[in-house]
C-alpha cells in the first residue's frame, strides 16, 4: 500500500522542514509514504475563494485514481486518538486499498467536488493550525502510528 500526503504549496519555514525531514526517514519503507507538495495556483490572490478551491481541486484530482481512498484533513472530520489512528492505518493496510491519499487543502479548504470524491474526513484538532504545521503534525502521527503498530516505545499512554 502507498500513503500519500498531498498538500497545496511548498513549506517555506525551515524549522518545519527540518522537523518533517526528521520524521520522514523513520517511517517504515514498506509504508511507501510520500509527501507531495502541489504548486500554488498562480494569481491566487486575485481569485474568488470558490474559484481558487476549484483550481486546487483540479490539482488534487490529477493525483487521484478511481480506486484510491481519499481522506481529507478537515475541521469537520472525526478526531482519533493516536492508538485509534494507528488502528485505522492498520485497517487500510489489511484491506484491498492500494493507495491512500490524505489531502491538506489550501487556505479556504476544499471544493465541493473534493468533498464529494472523499471517502472520509479526519480532524487533527478543533484548533486551527497553519497548513505548514499540519504537514508536520500529520507526518509525526504517521511515524507514531508505525511505532504503535510495531510495538516500539515511542508512544506512551
């Protein structure tokens, strides 16, 4: 199985980049985890939010195949404990899903088309974080899920 974290725009904060780079090599190779940063929409500041979300949707949909599982990181999603999330990842691995795409939307969220294409929504918190920080938090949670599933001592509860 492949797990992709797909985001709009590049991370420019060097501290966040360094922390993401700390966790990425610790994720098991057989998880086939990849962080994909899609380019920002040109002239985004001059577009209405609905039009911007539709343009971002095109970029997302170019990365998604019909058989892929699509998970949105969304404030309206279900919240999981780290153990519950690791069980969710374990379920994905045991199912016939070949690729899980986890999407982080742009500043205005997702278009209705992306909501319709999604299979599930997950919320990392009721609080609001920058899109760059969410990347780091999610990469760390993927590593934490791997540690839990492998019985490694990283997670304490």
